[in-house]
C-alpha cells in the first residue's frame, strides 16, 4: 500500500515541480514578450482628417532633413523657422505616442517659432515619415531623442544656440529621462509625462487584468534591459532630473486618465517642489491631449466628438478611421480645433526666455 502511494504521488510531485519551474522561468517571460510586442509592435501615422503641414501657418519655414541611425534606418527630422528673426535658441520637440509623429504639434511649434526660437522636430521610430513597423517600446523614445540632440549639437546652423526641450506624454518621459545625459541643455518643458516605463505599462495592464498585472513588472524590466540595454532601460525621469542644472517646467492635469498624475506630476512635485529650477502647472479639467488648447477649443472638441458619436449611432455605422474621416471632413473647423491657450504658451515662452537668454 505504501509503495502504491509513492507511485501515485511521484508523478504528481514531478508535475508540480515542473509547473513551479516553468511558470516563472518559461511561461511568464514568454507571455511578457508576447504582450509587450503586441502593445508596441505597431506604427502610427497621422489621421487624414486632422493632418497639418507648415503651409497651414503663414510665414512658417520648413526644412526637412534626416538623422542617420545606421545603414538601414534614419529618422525624419524637420527644422522650423521664420525669415528675418535672430533666434534666441532651438527647441527640440519630442512628440507623444499615437498621433503619428510631430505634425499634431505644429500649432505649438509655430507658436515657439513666433516667440523667437528655431524648432527642431522629428518623427520617432515607426511614426509619420520615419520608417518602421514597430515603435519598439517607451525607451526607444529616449534613444530617438538622444539622436536628435546629438544632431542639433553637431549641426553648424545651431552652433552656440542654447538648446531647450519640449516633450508631451511619451515625449515628456523621454525629455525628462534624457536630461542627465546632456548637462548643456538649458531648459525643458515636460507635459503629461511619467517617471518610468514600467510605471505606465503596469497602469495599462491593471486596467485589463487587475492587480495581477504587477506580477509581470520584473519581467518587463528585464525584457527592456535585454532589448534596449541597461543604459536606456534603467533611466528614470526623477533620477535624470537630479542630474541636470536645467530649468524644468512640469505641466499636467488631474483628470488625465492616459497618464495619471500619480505616475508623473505627483512624483515630480514630491521630489522637486522646493527646487527653484522647477516650475509646476497643474490643471483640473484638461485631460491628456487637450492641455495646450484654449477653453473654446476644448469645448469644441468635446462637442464635436459627441456629434460624431451621434452620427455613428444614428446611421448604424462602425467606429473606424474611414467613418471618422468622412464625418470630420464635413464638420471640422481646424482653426477652432487647434486654437492654443495663449496664456499657457506665453508662460512657456517666458520660461524658455529665462533660461536661454541669461
């Protein structure tokens, strides 16, 4: 009887041991890689209905170039200026994730140029005019921004000009995280940013699978170490901002559901609120993508989206890019849709002036 029990328990014990070994060493790493690449293994292009170009802004001058990465890859880059100005400095713009490159930020870019700055923008990997089928991951934004900074620092046309940064969302994380690597940067504006890559990946994961998403955090960390190297995977906004003397403006909104303030603004305020180099601007009702726009523009955007939903439902249509393009082409007022908050833009320009014109 004893021998029979041993014979029965032995394969069960072996199975349990195999499961205990396989889950953390095989299944979880494999699942992490699959999920990670599903999230970031896409490219983004601007929507036809809200696309912008330099021609939409009177007097804005565009010069296109490329930042060579290697024999097979380059980043599409863009210098914006106006004739007859003596630039105070150059602002490098790092865009967010999902808009398809830098063009959604052209109203802001034009405002910076009108304020007396050259603007150097680029389309990150697998965005807009830059090739690629995968944005790779959040640390890729740091790598792309670093390439842009190096290009500006080496280009004769920007020689001796103060360098400032502007980043929104993904671009804000990249902007804050790169500061410690380039002590010559004078100022940075960080809008709706977050501290670490795994912070936001965990937040997004919890929305779908709850608290069990935290089990993947170590695997995400190690996968990013393998994919992007320790140099980039280990960077965090807070650590990097401690390593710079640049002025930093932090802008966020408490109702941001894409990047909640607890992953960015709250952490930054806790660390740097007593540091005179830091300026904090916190709104209550501007969400994630509407931070720069006027009250009337934000209200118009809300109404337009409600009308679009009514249009889809009342006509039995599907929510897709073709339907939205059809509706927006007939109803969109771009001037109102992209109307900037003049007070915020003035505050940003004054901030840049304070650090770039010492």
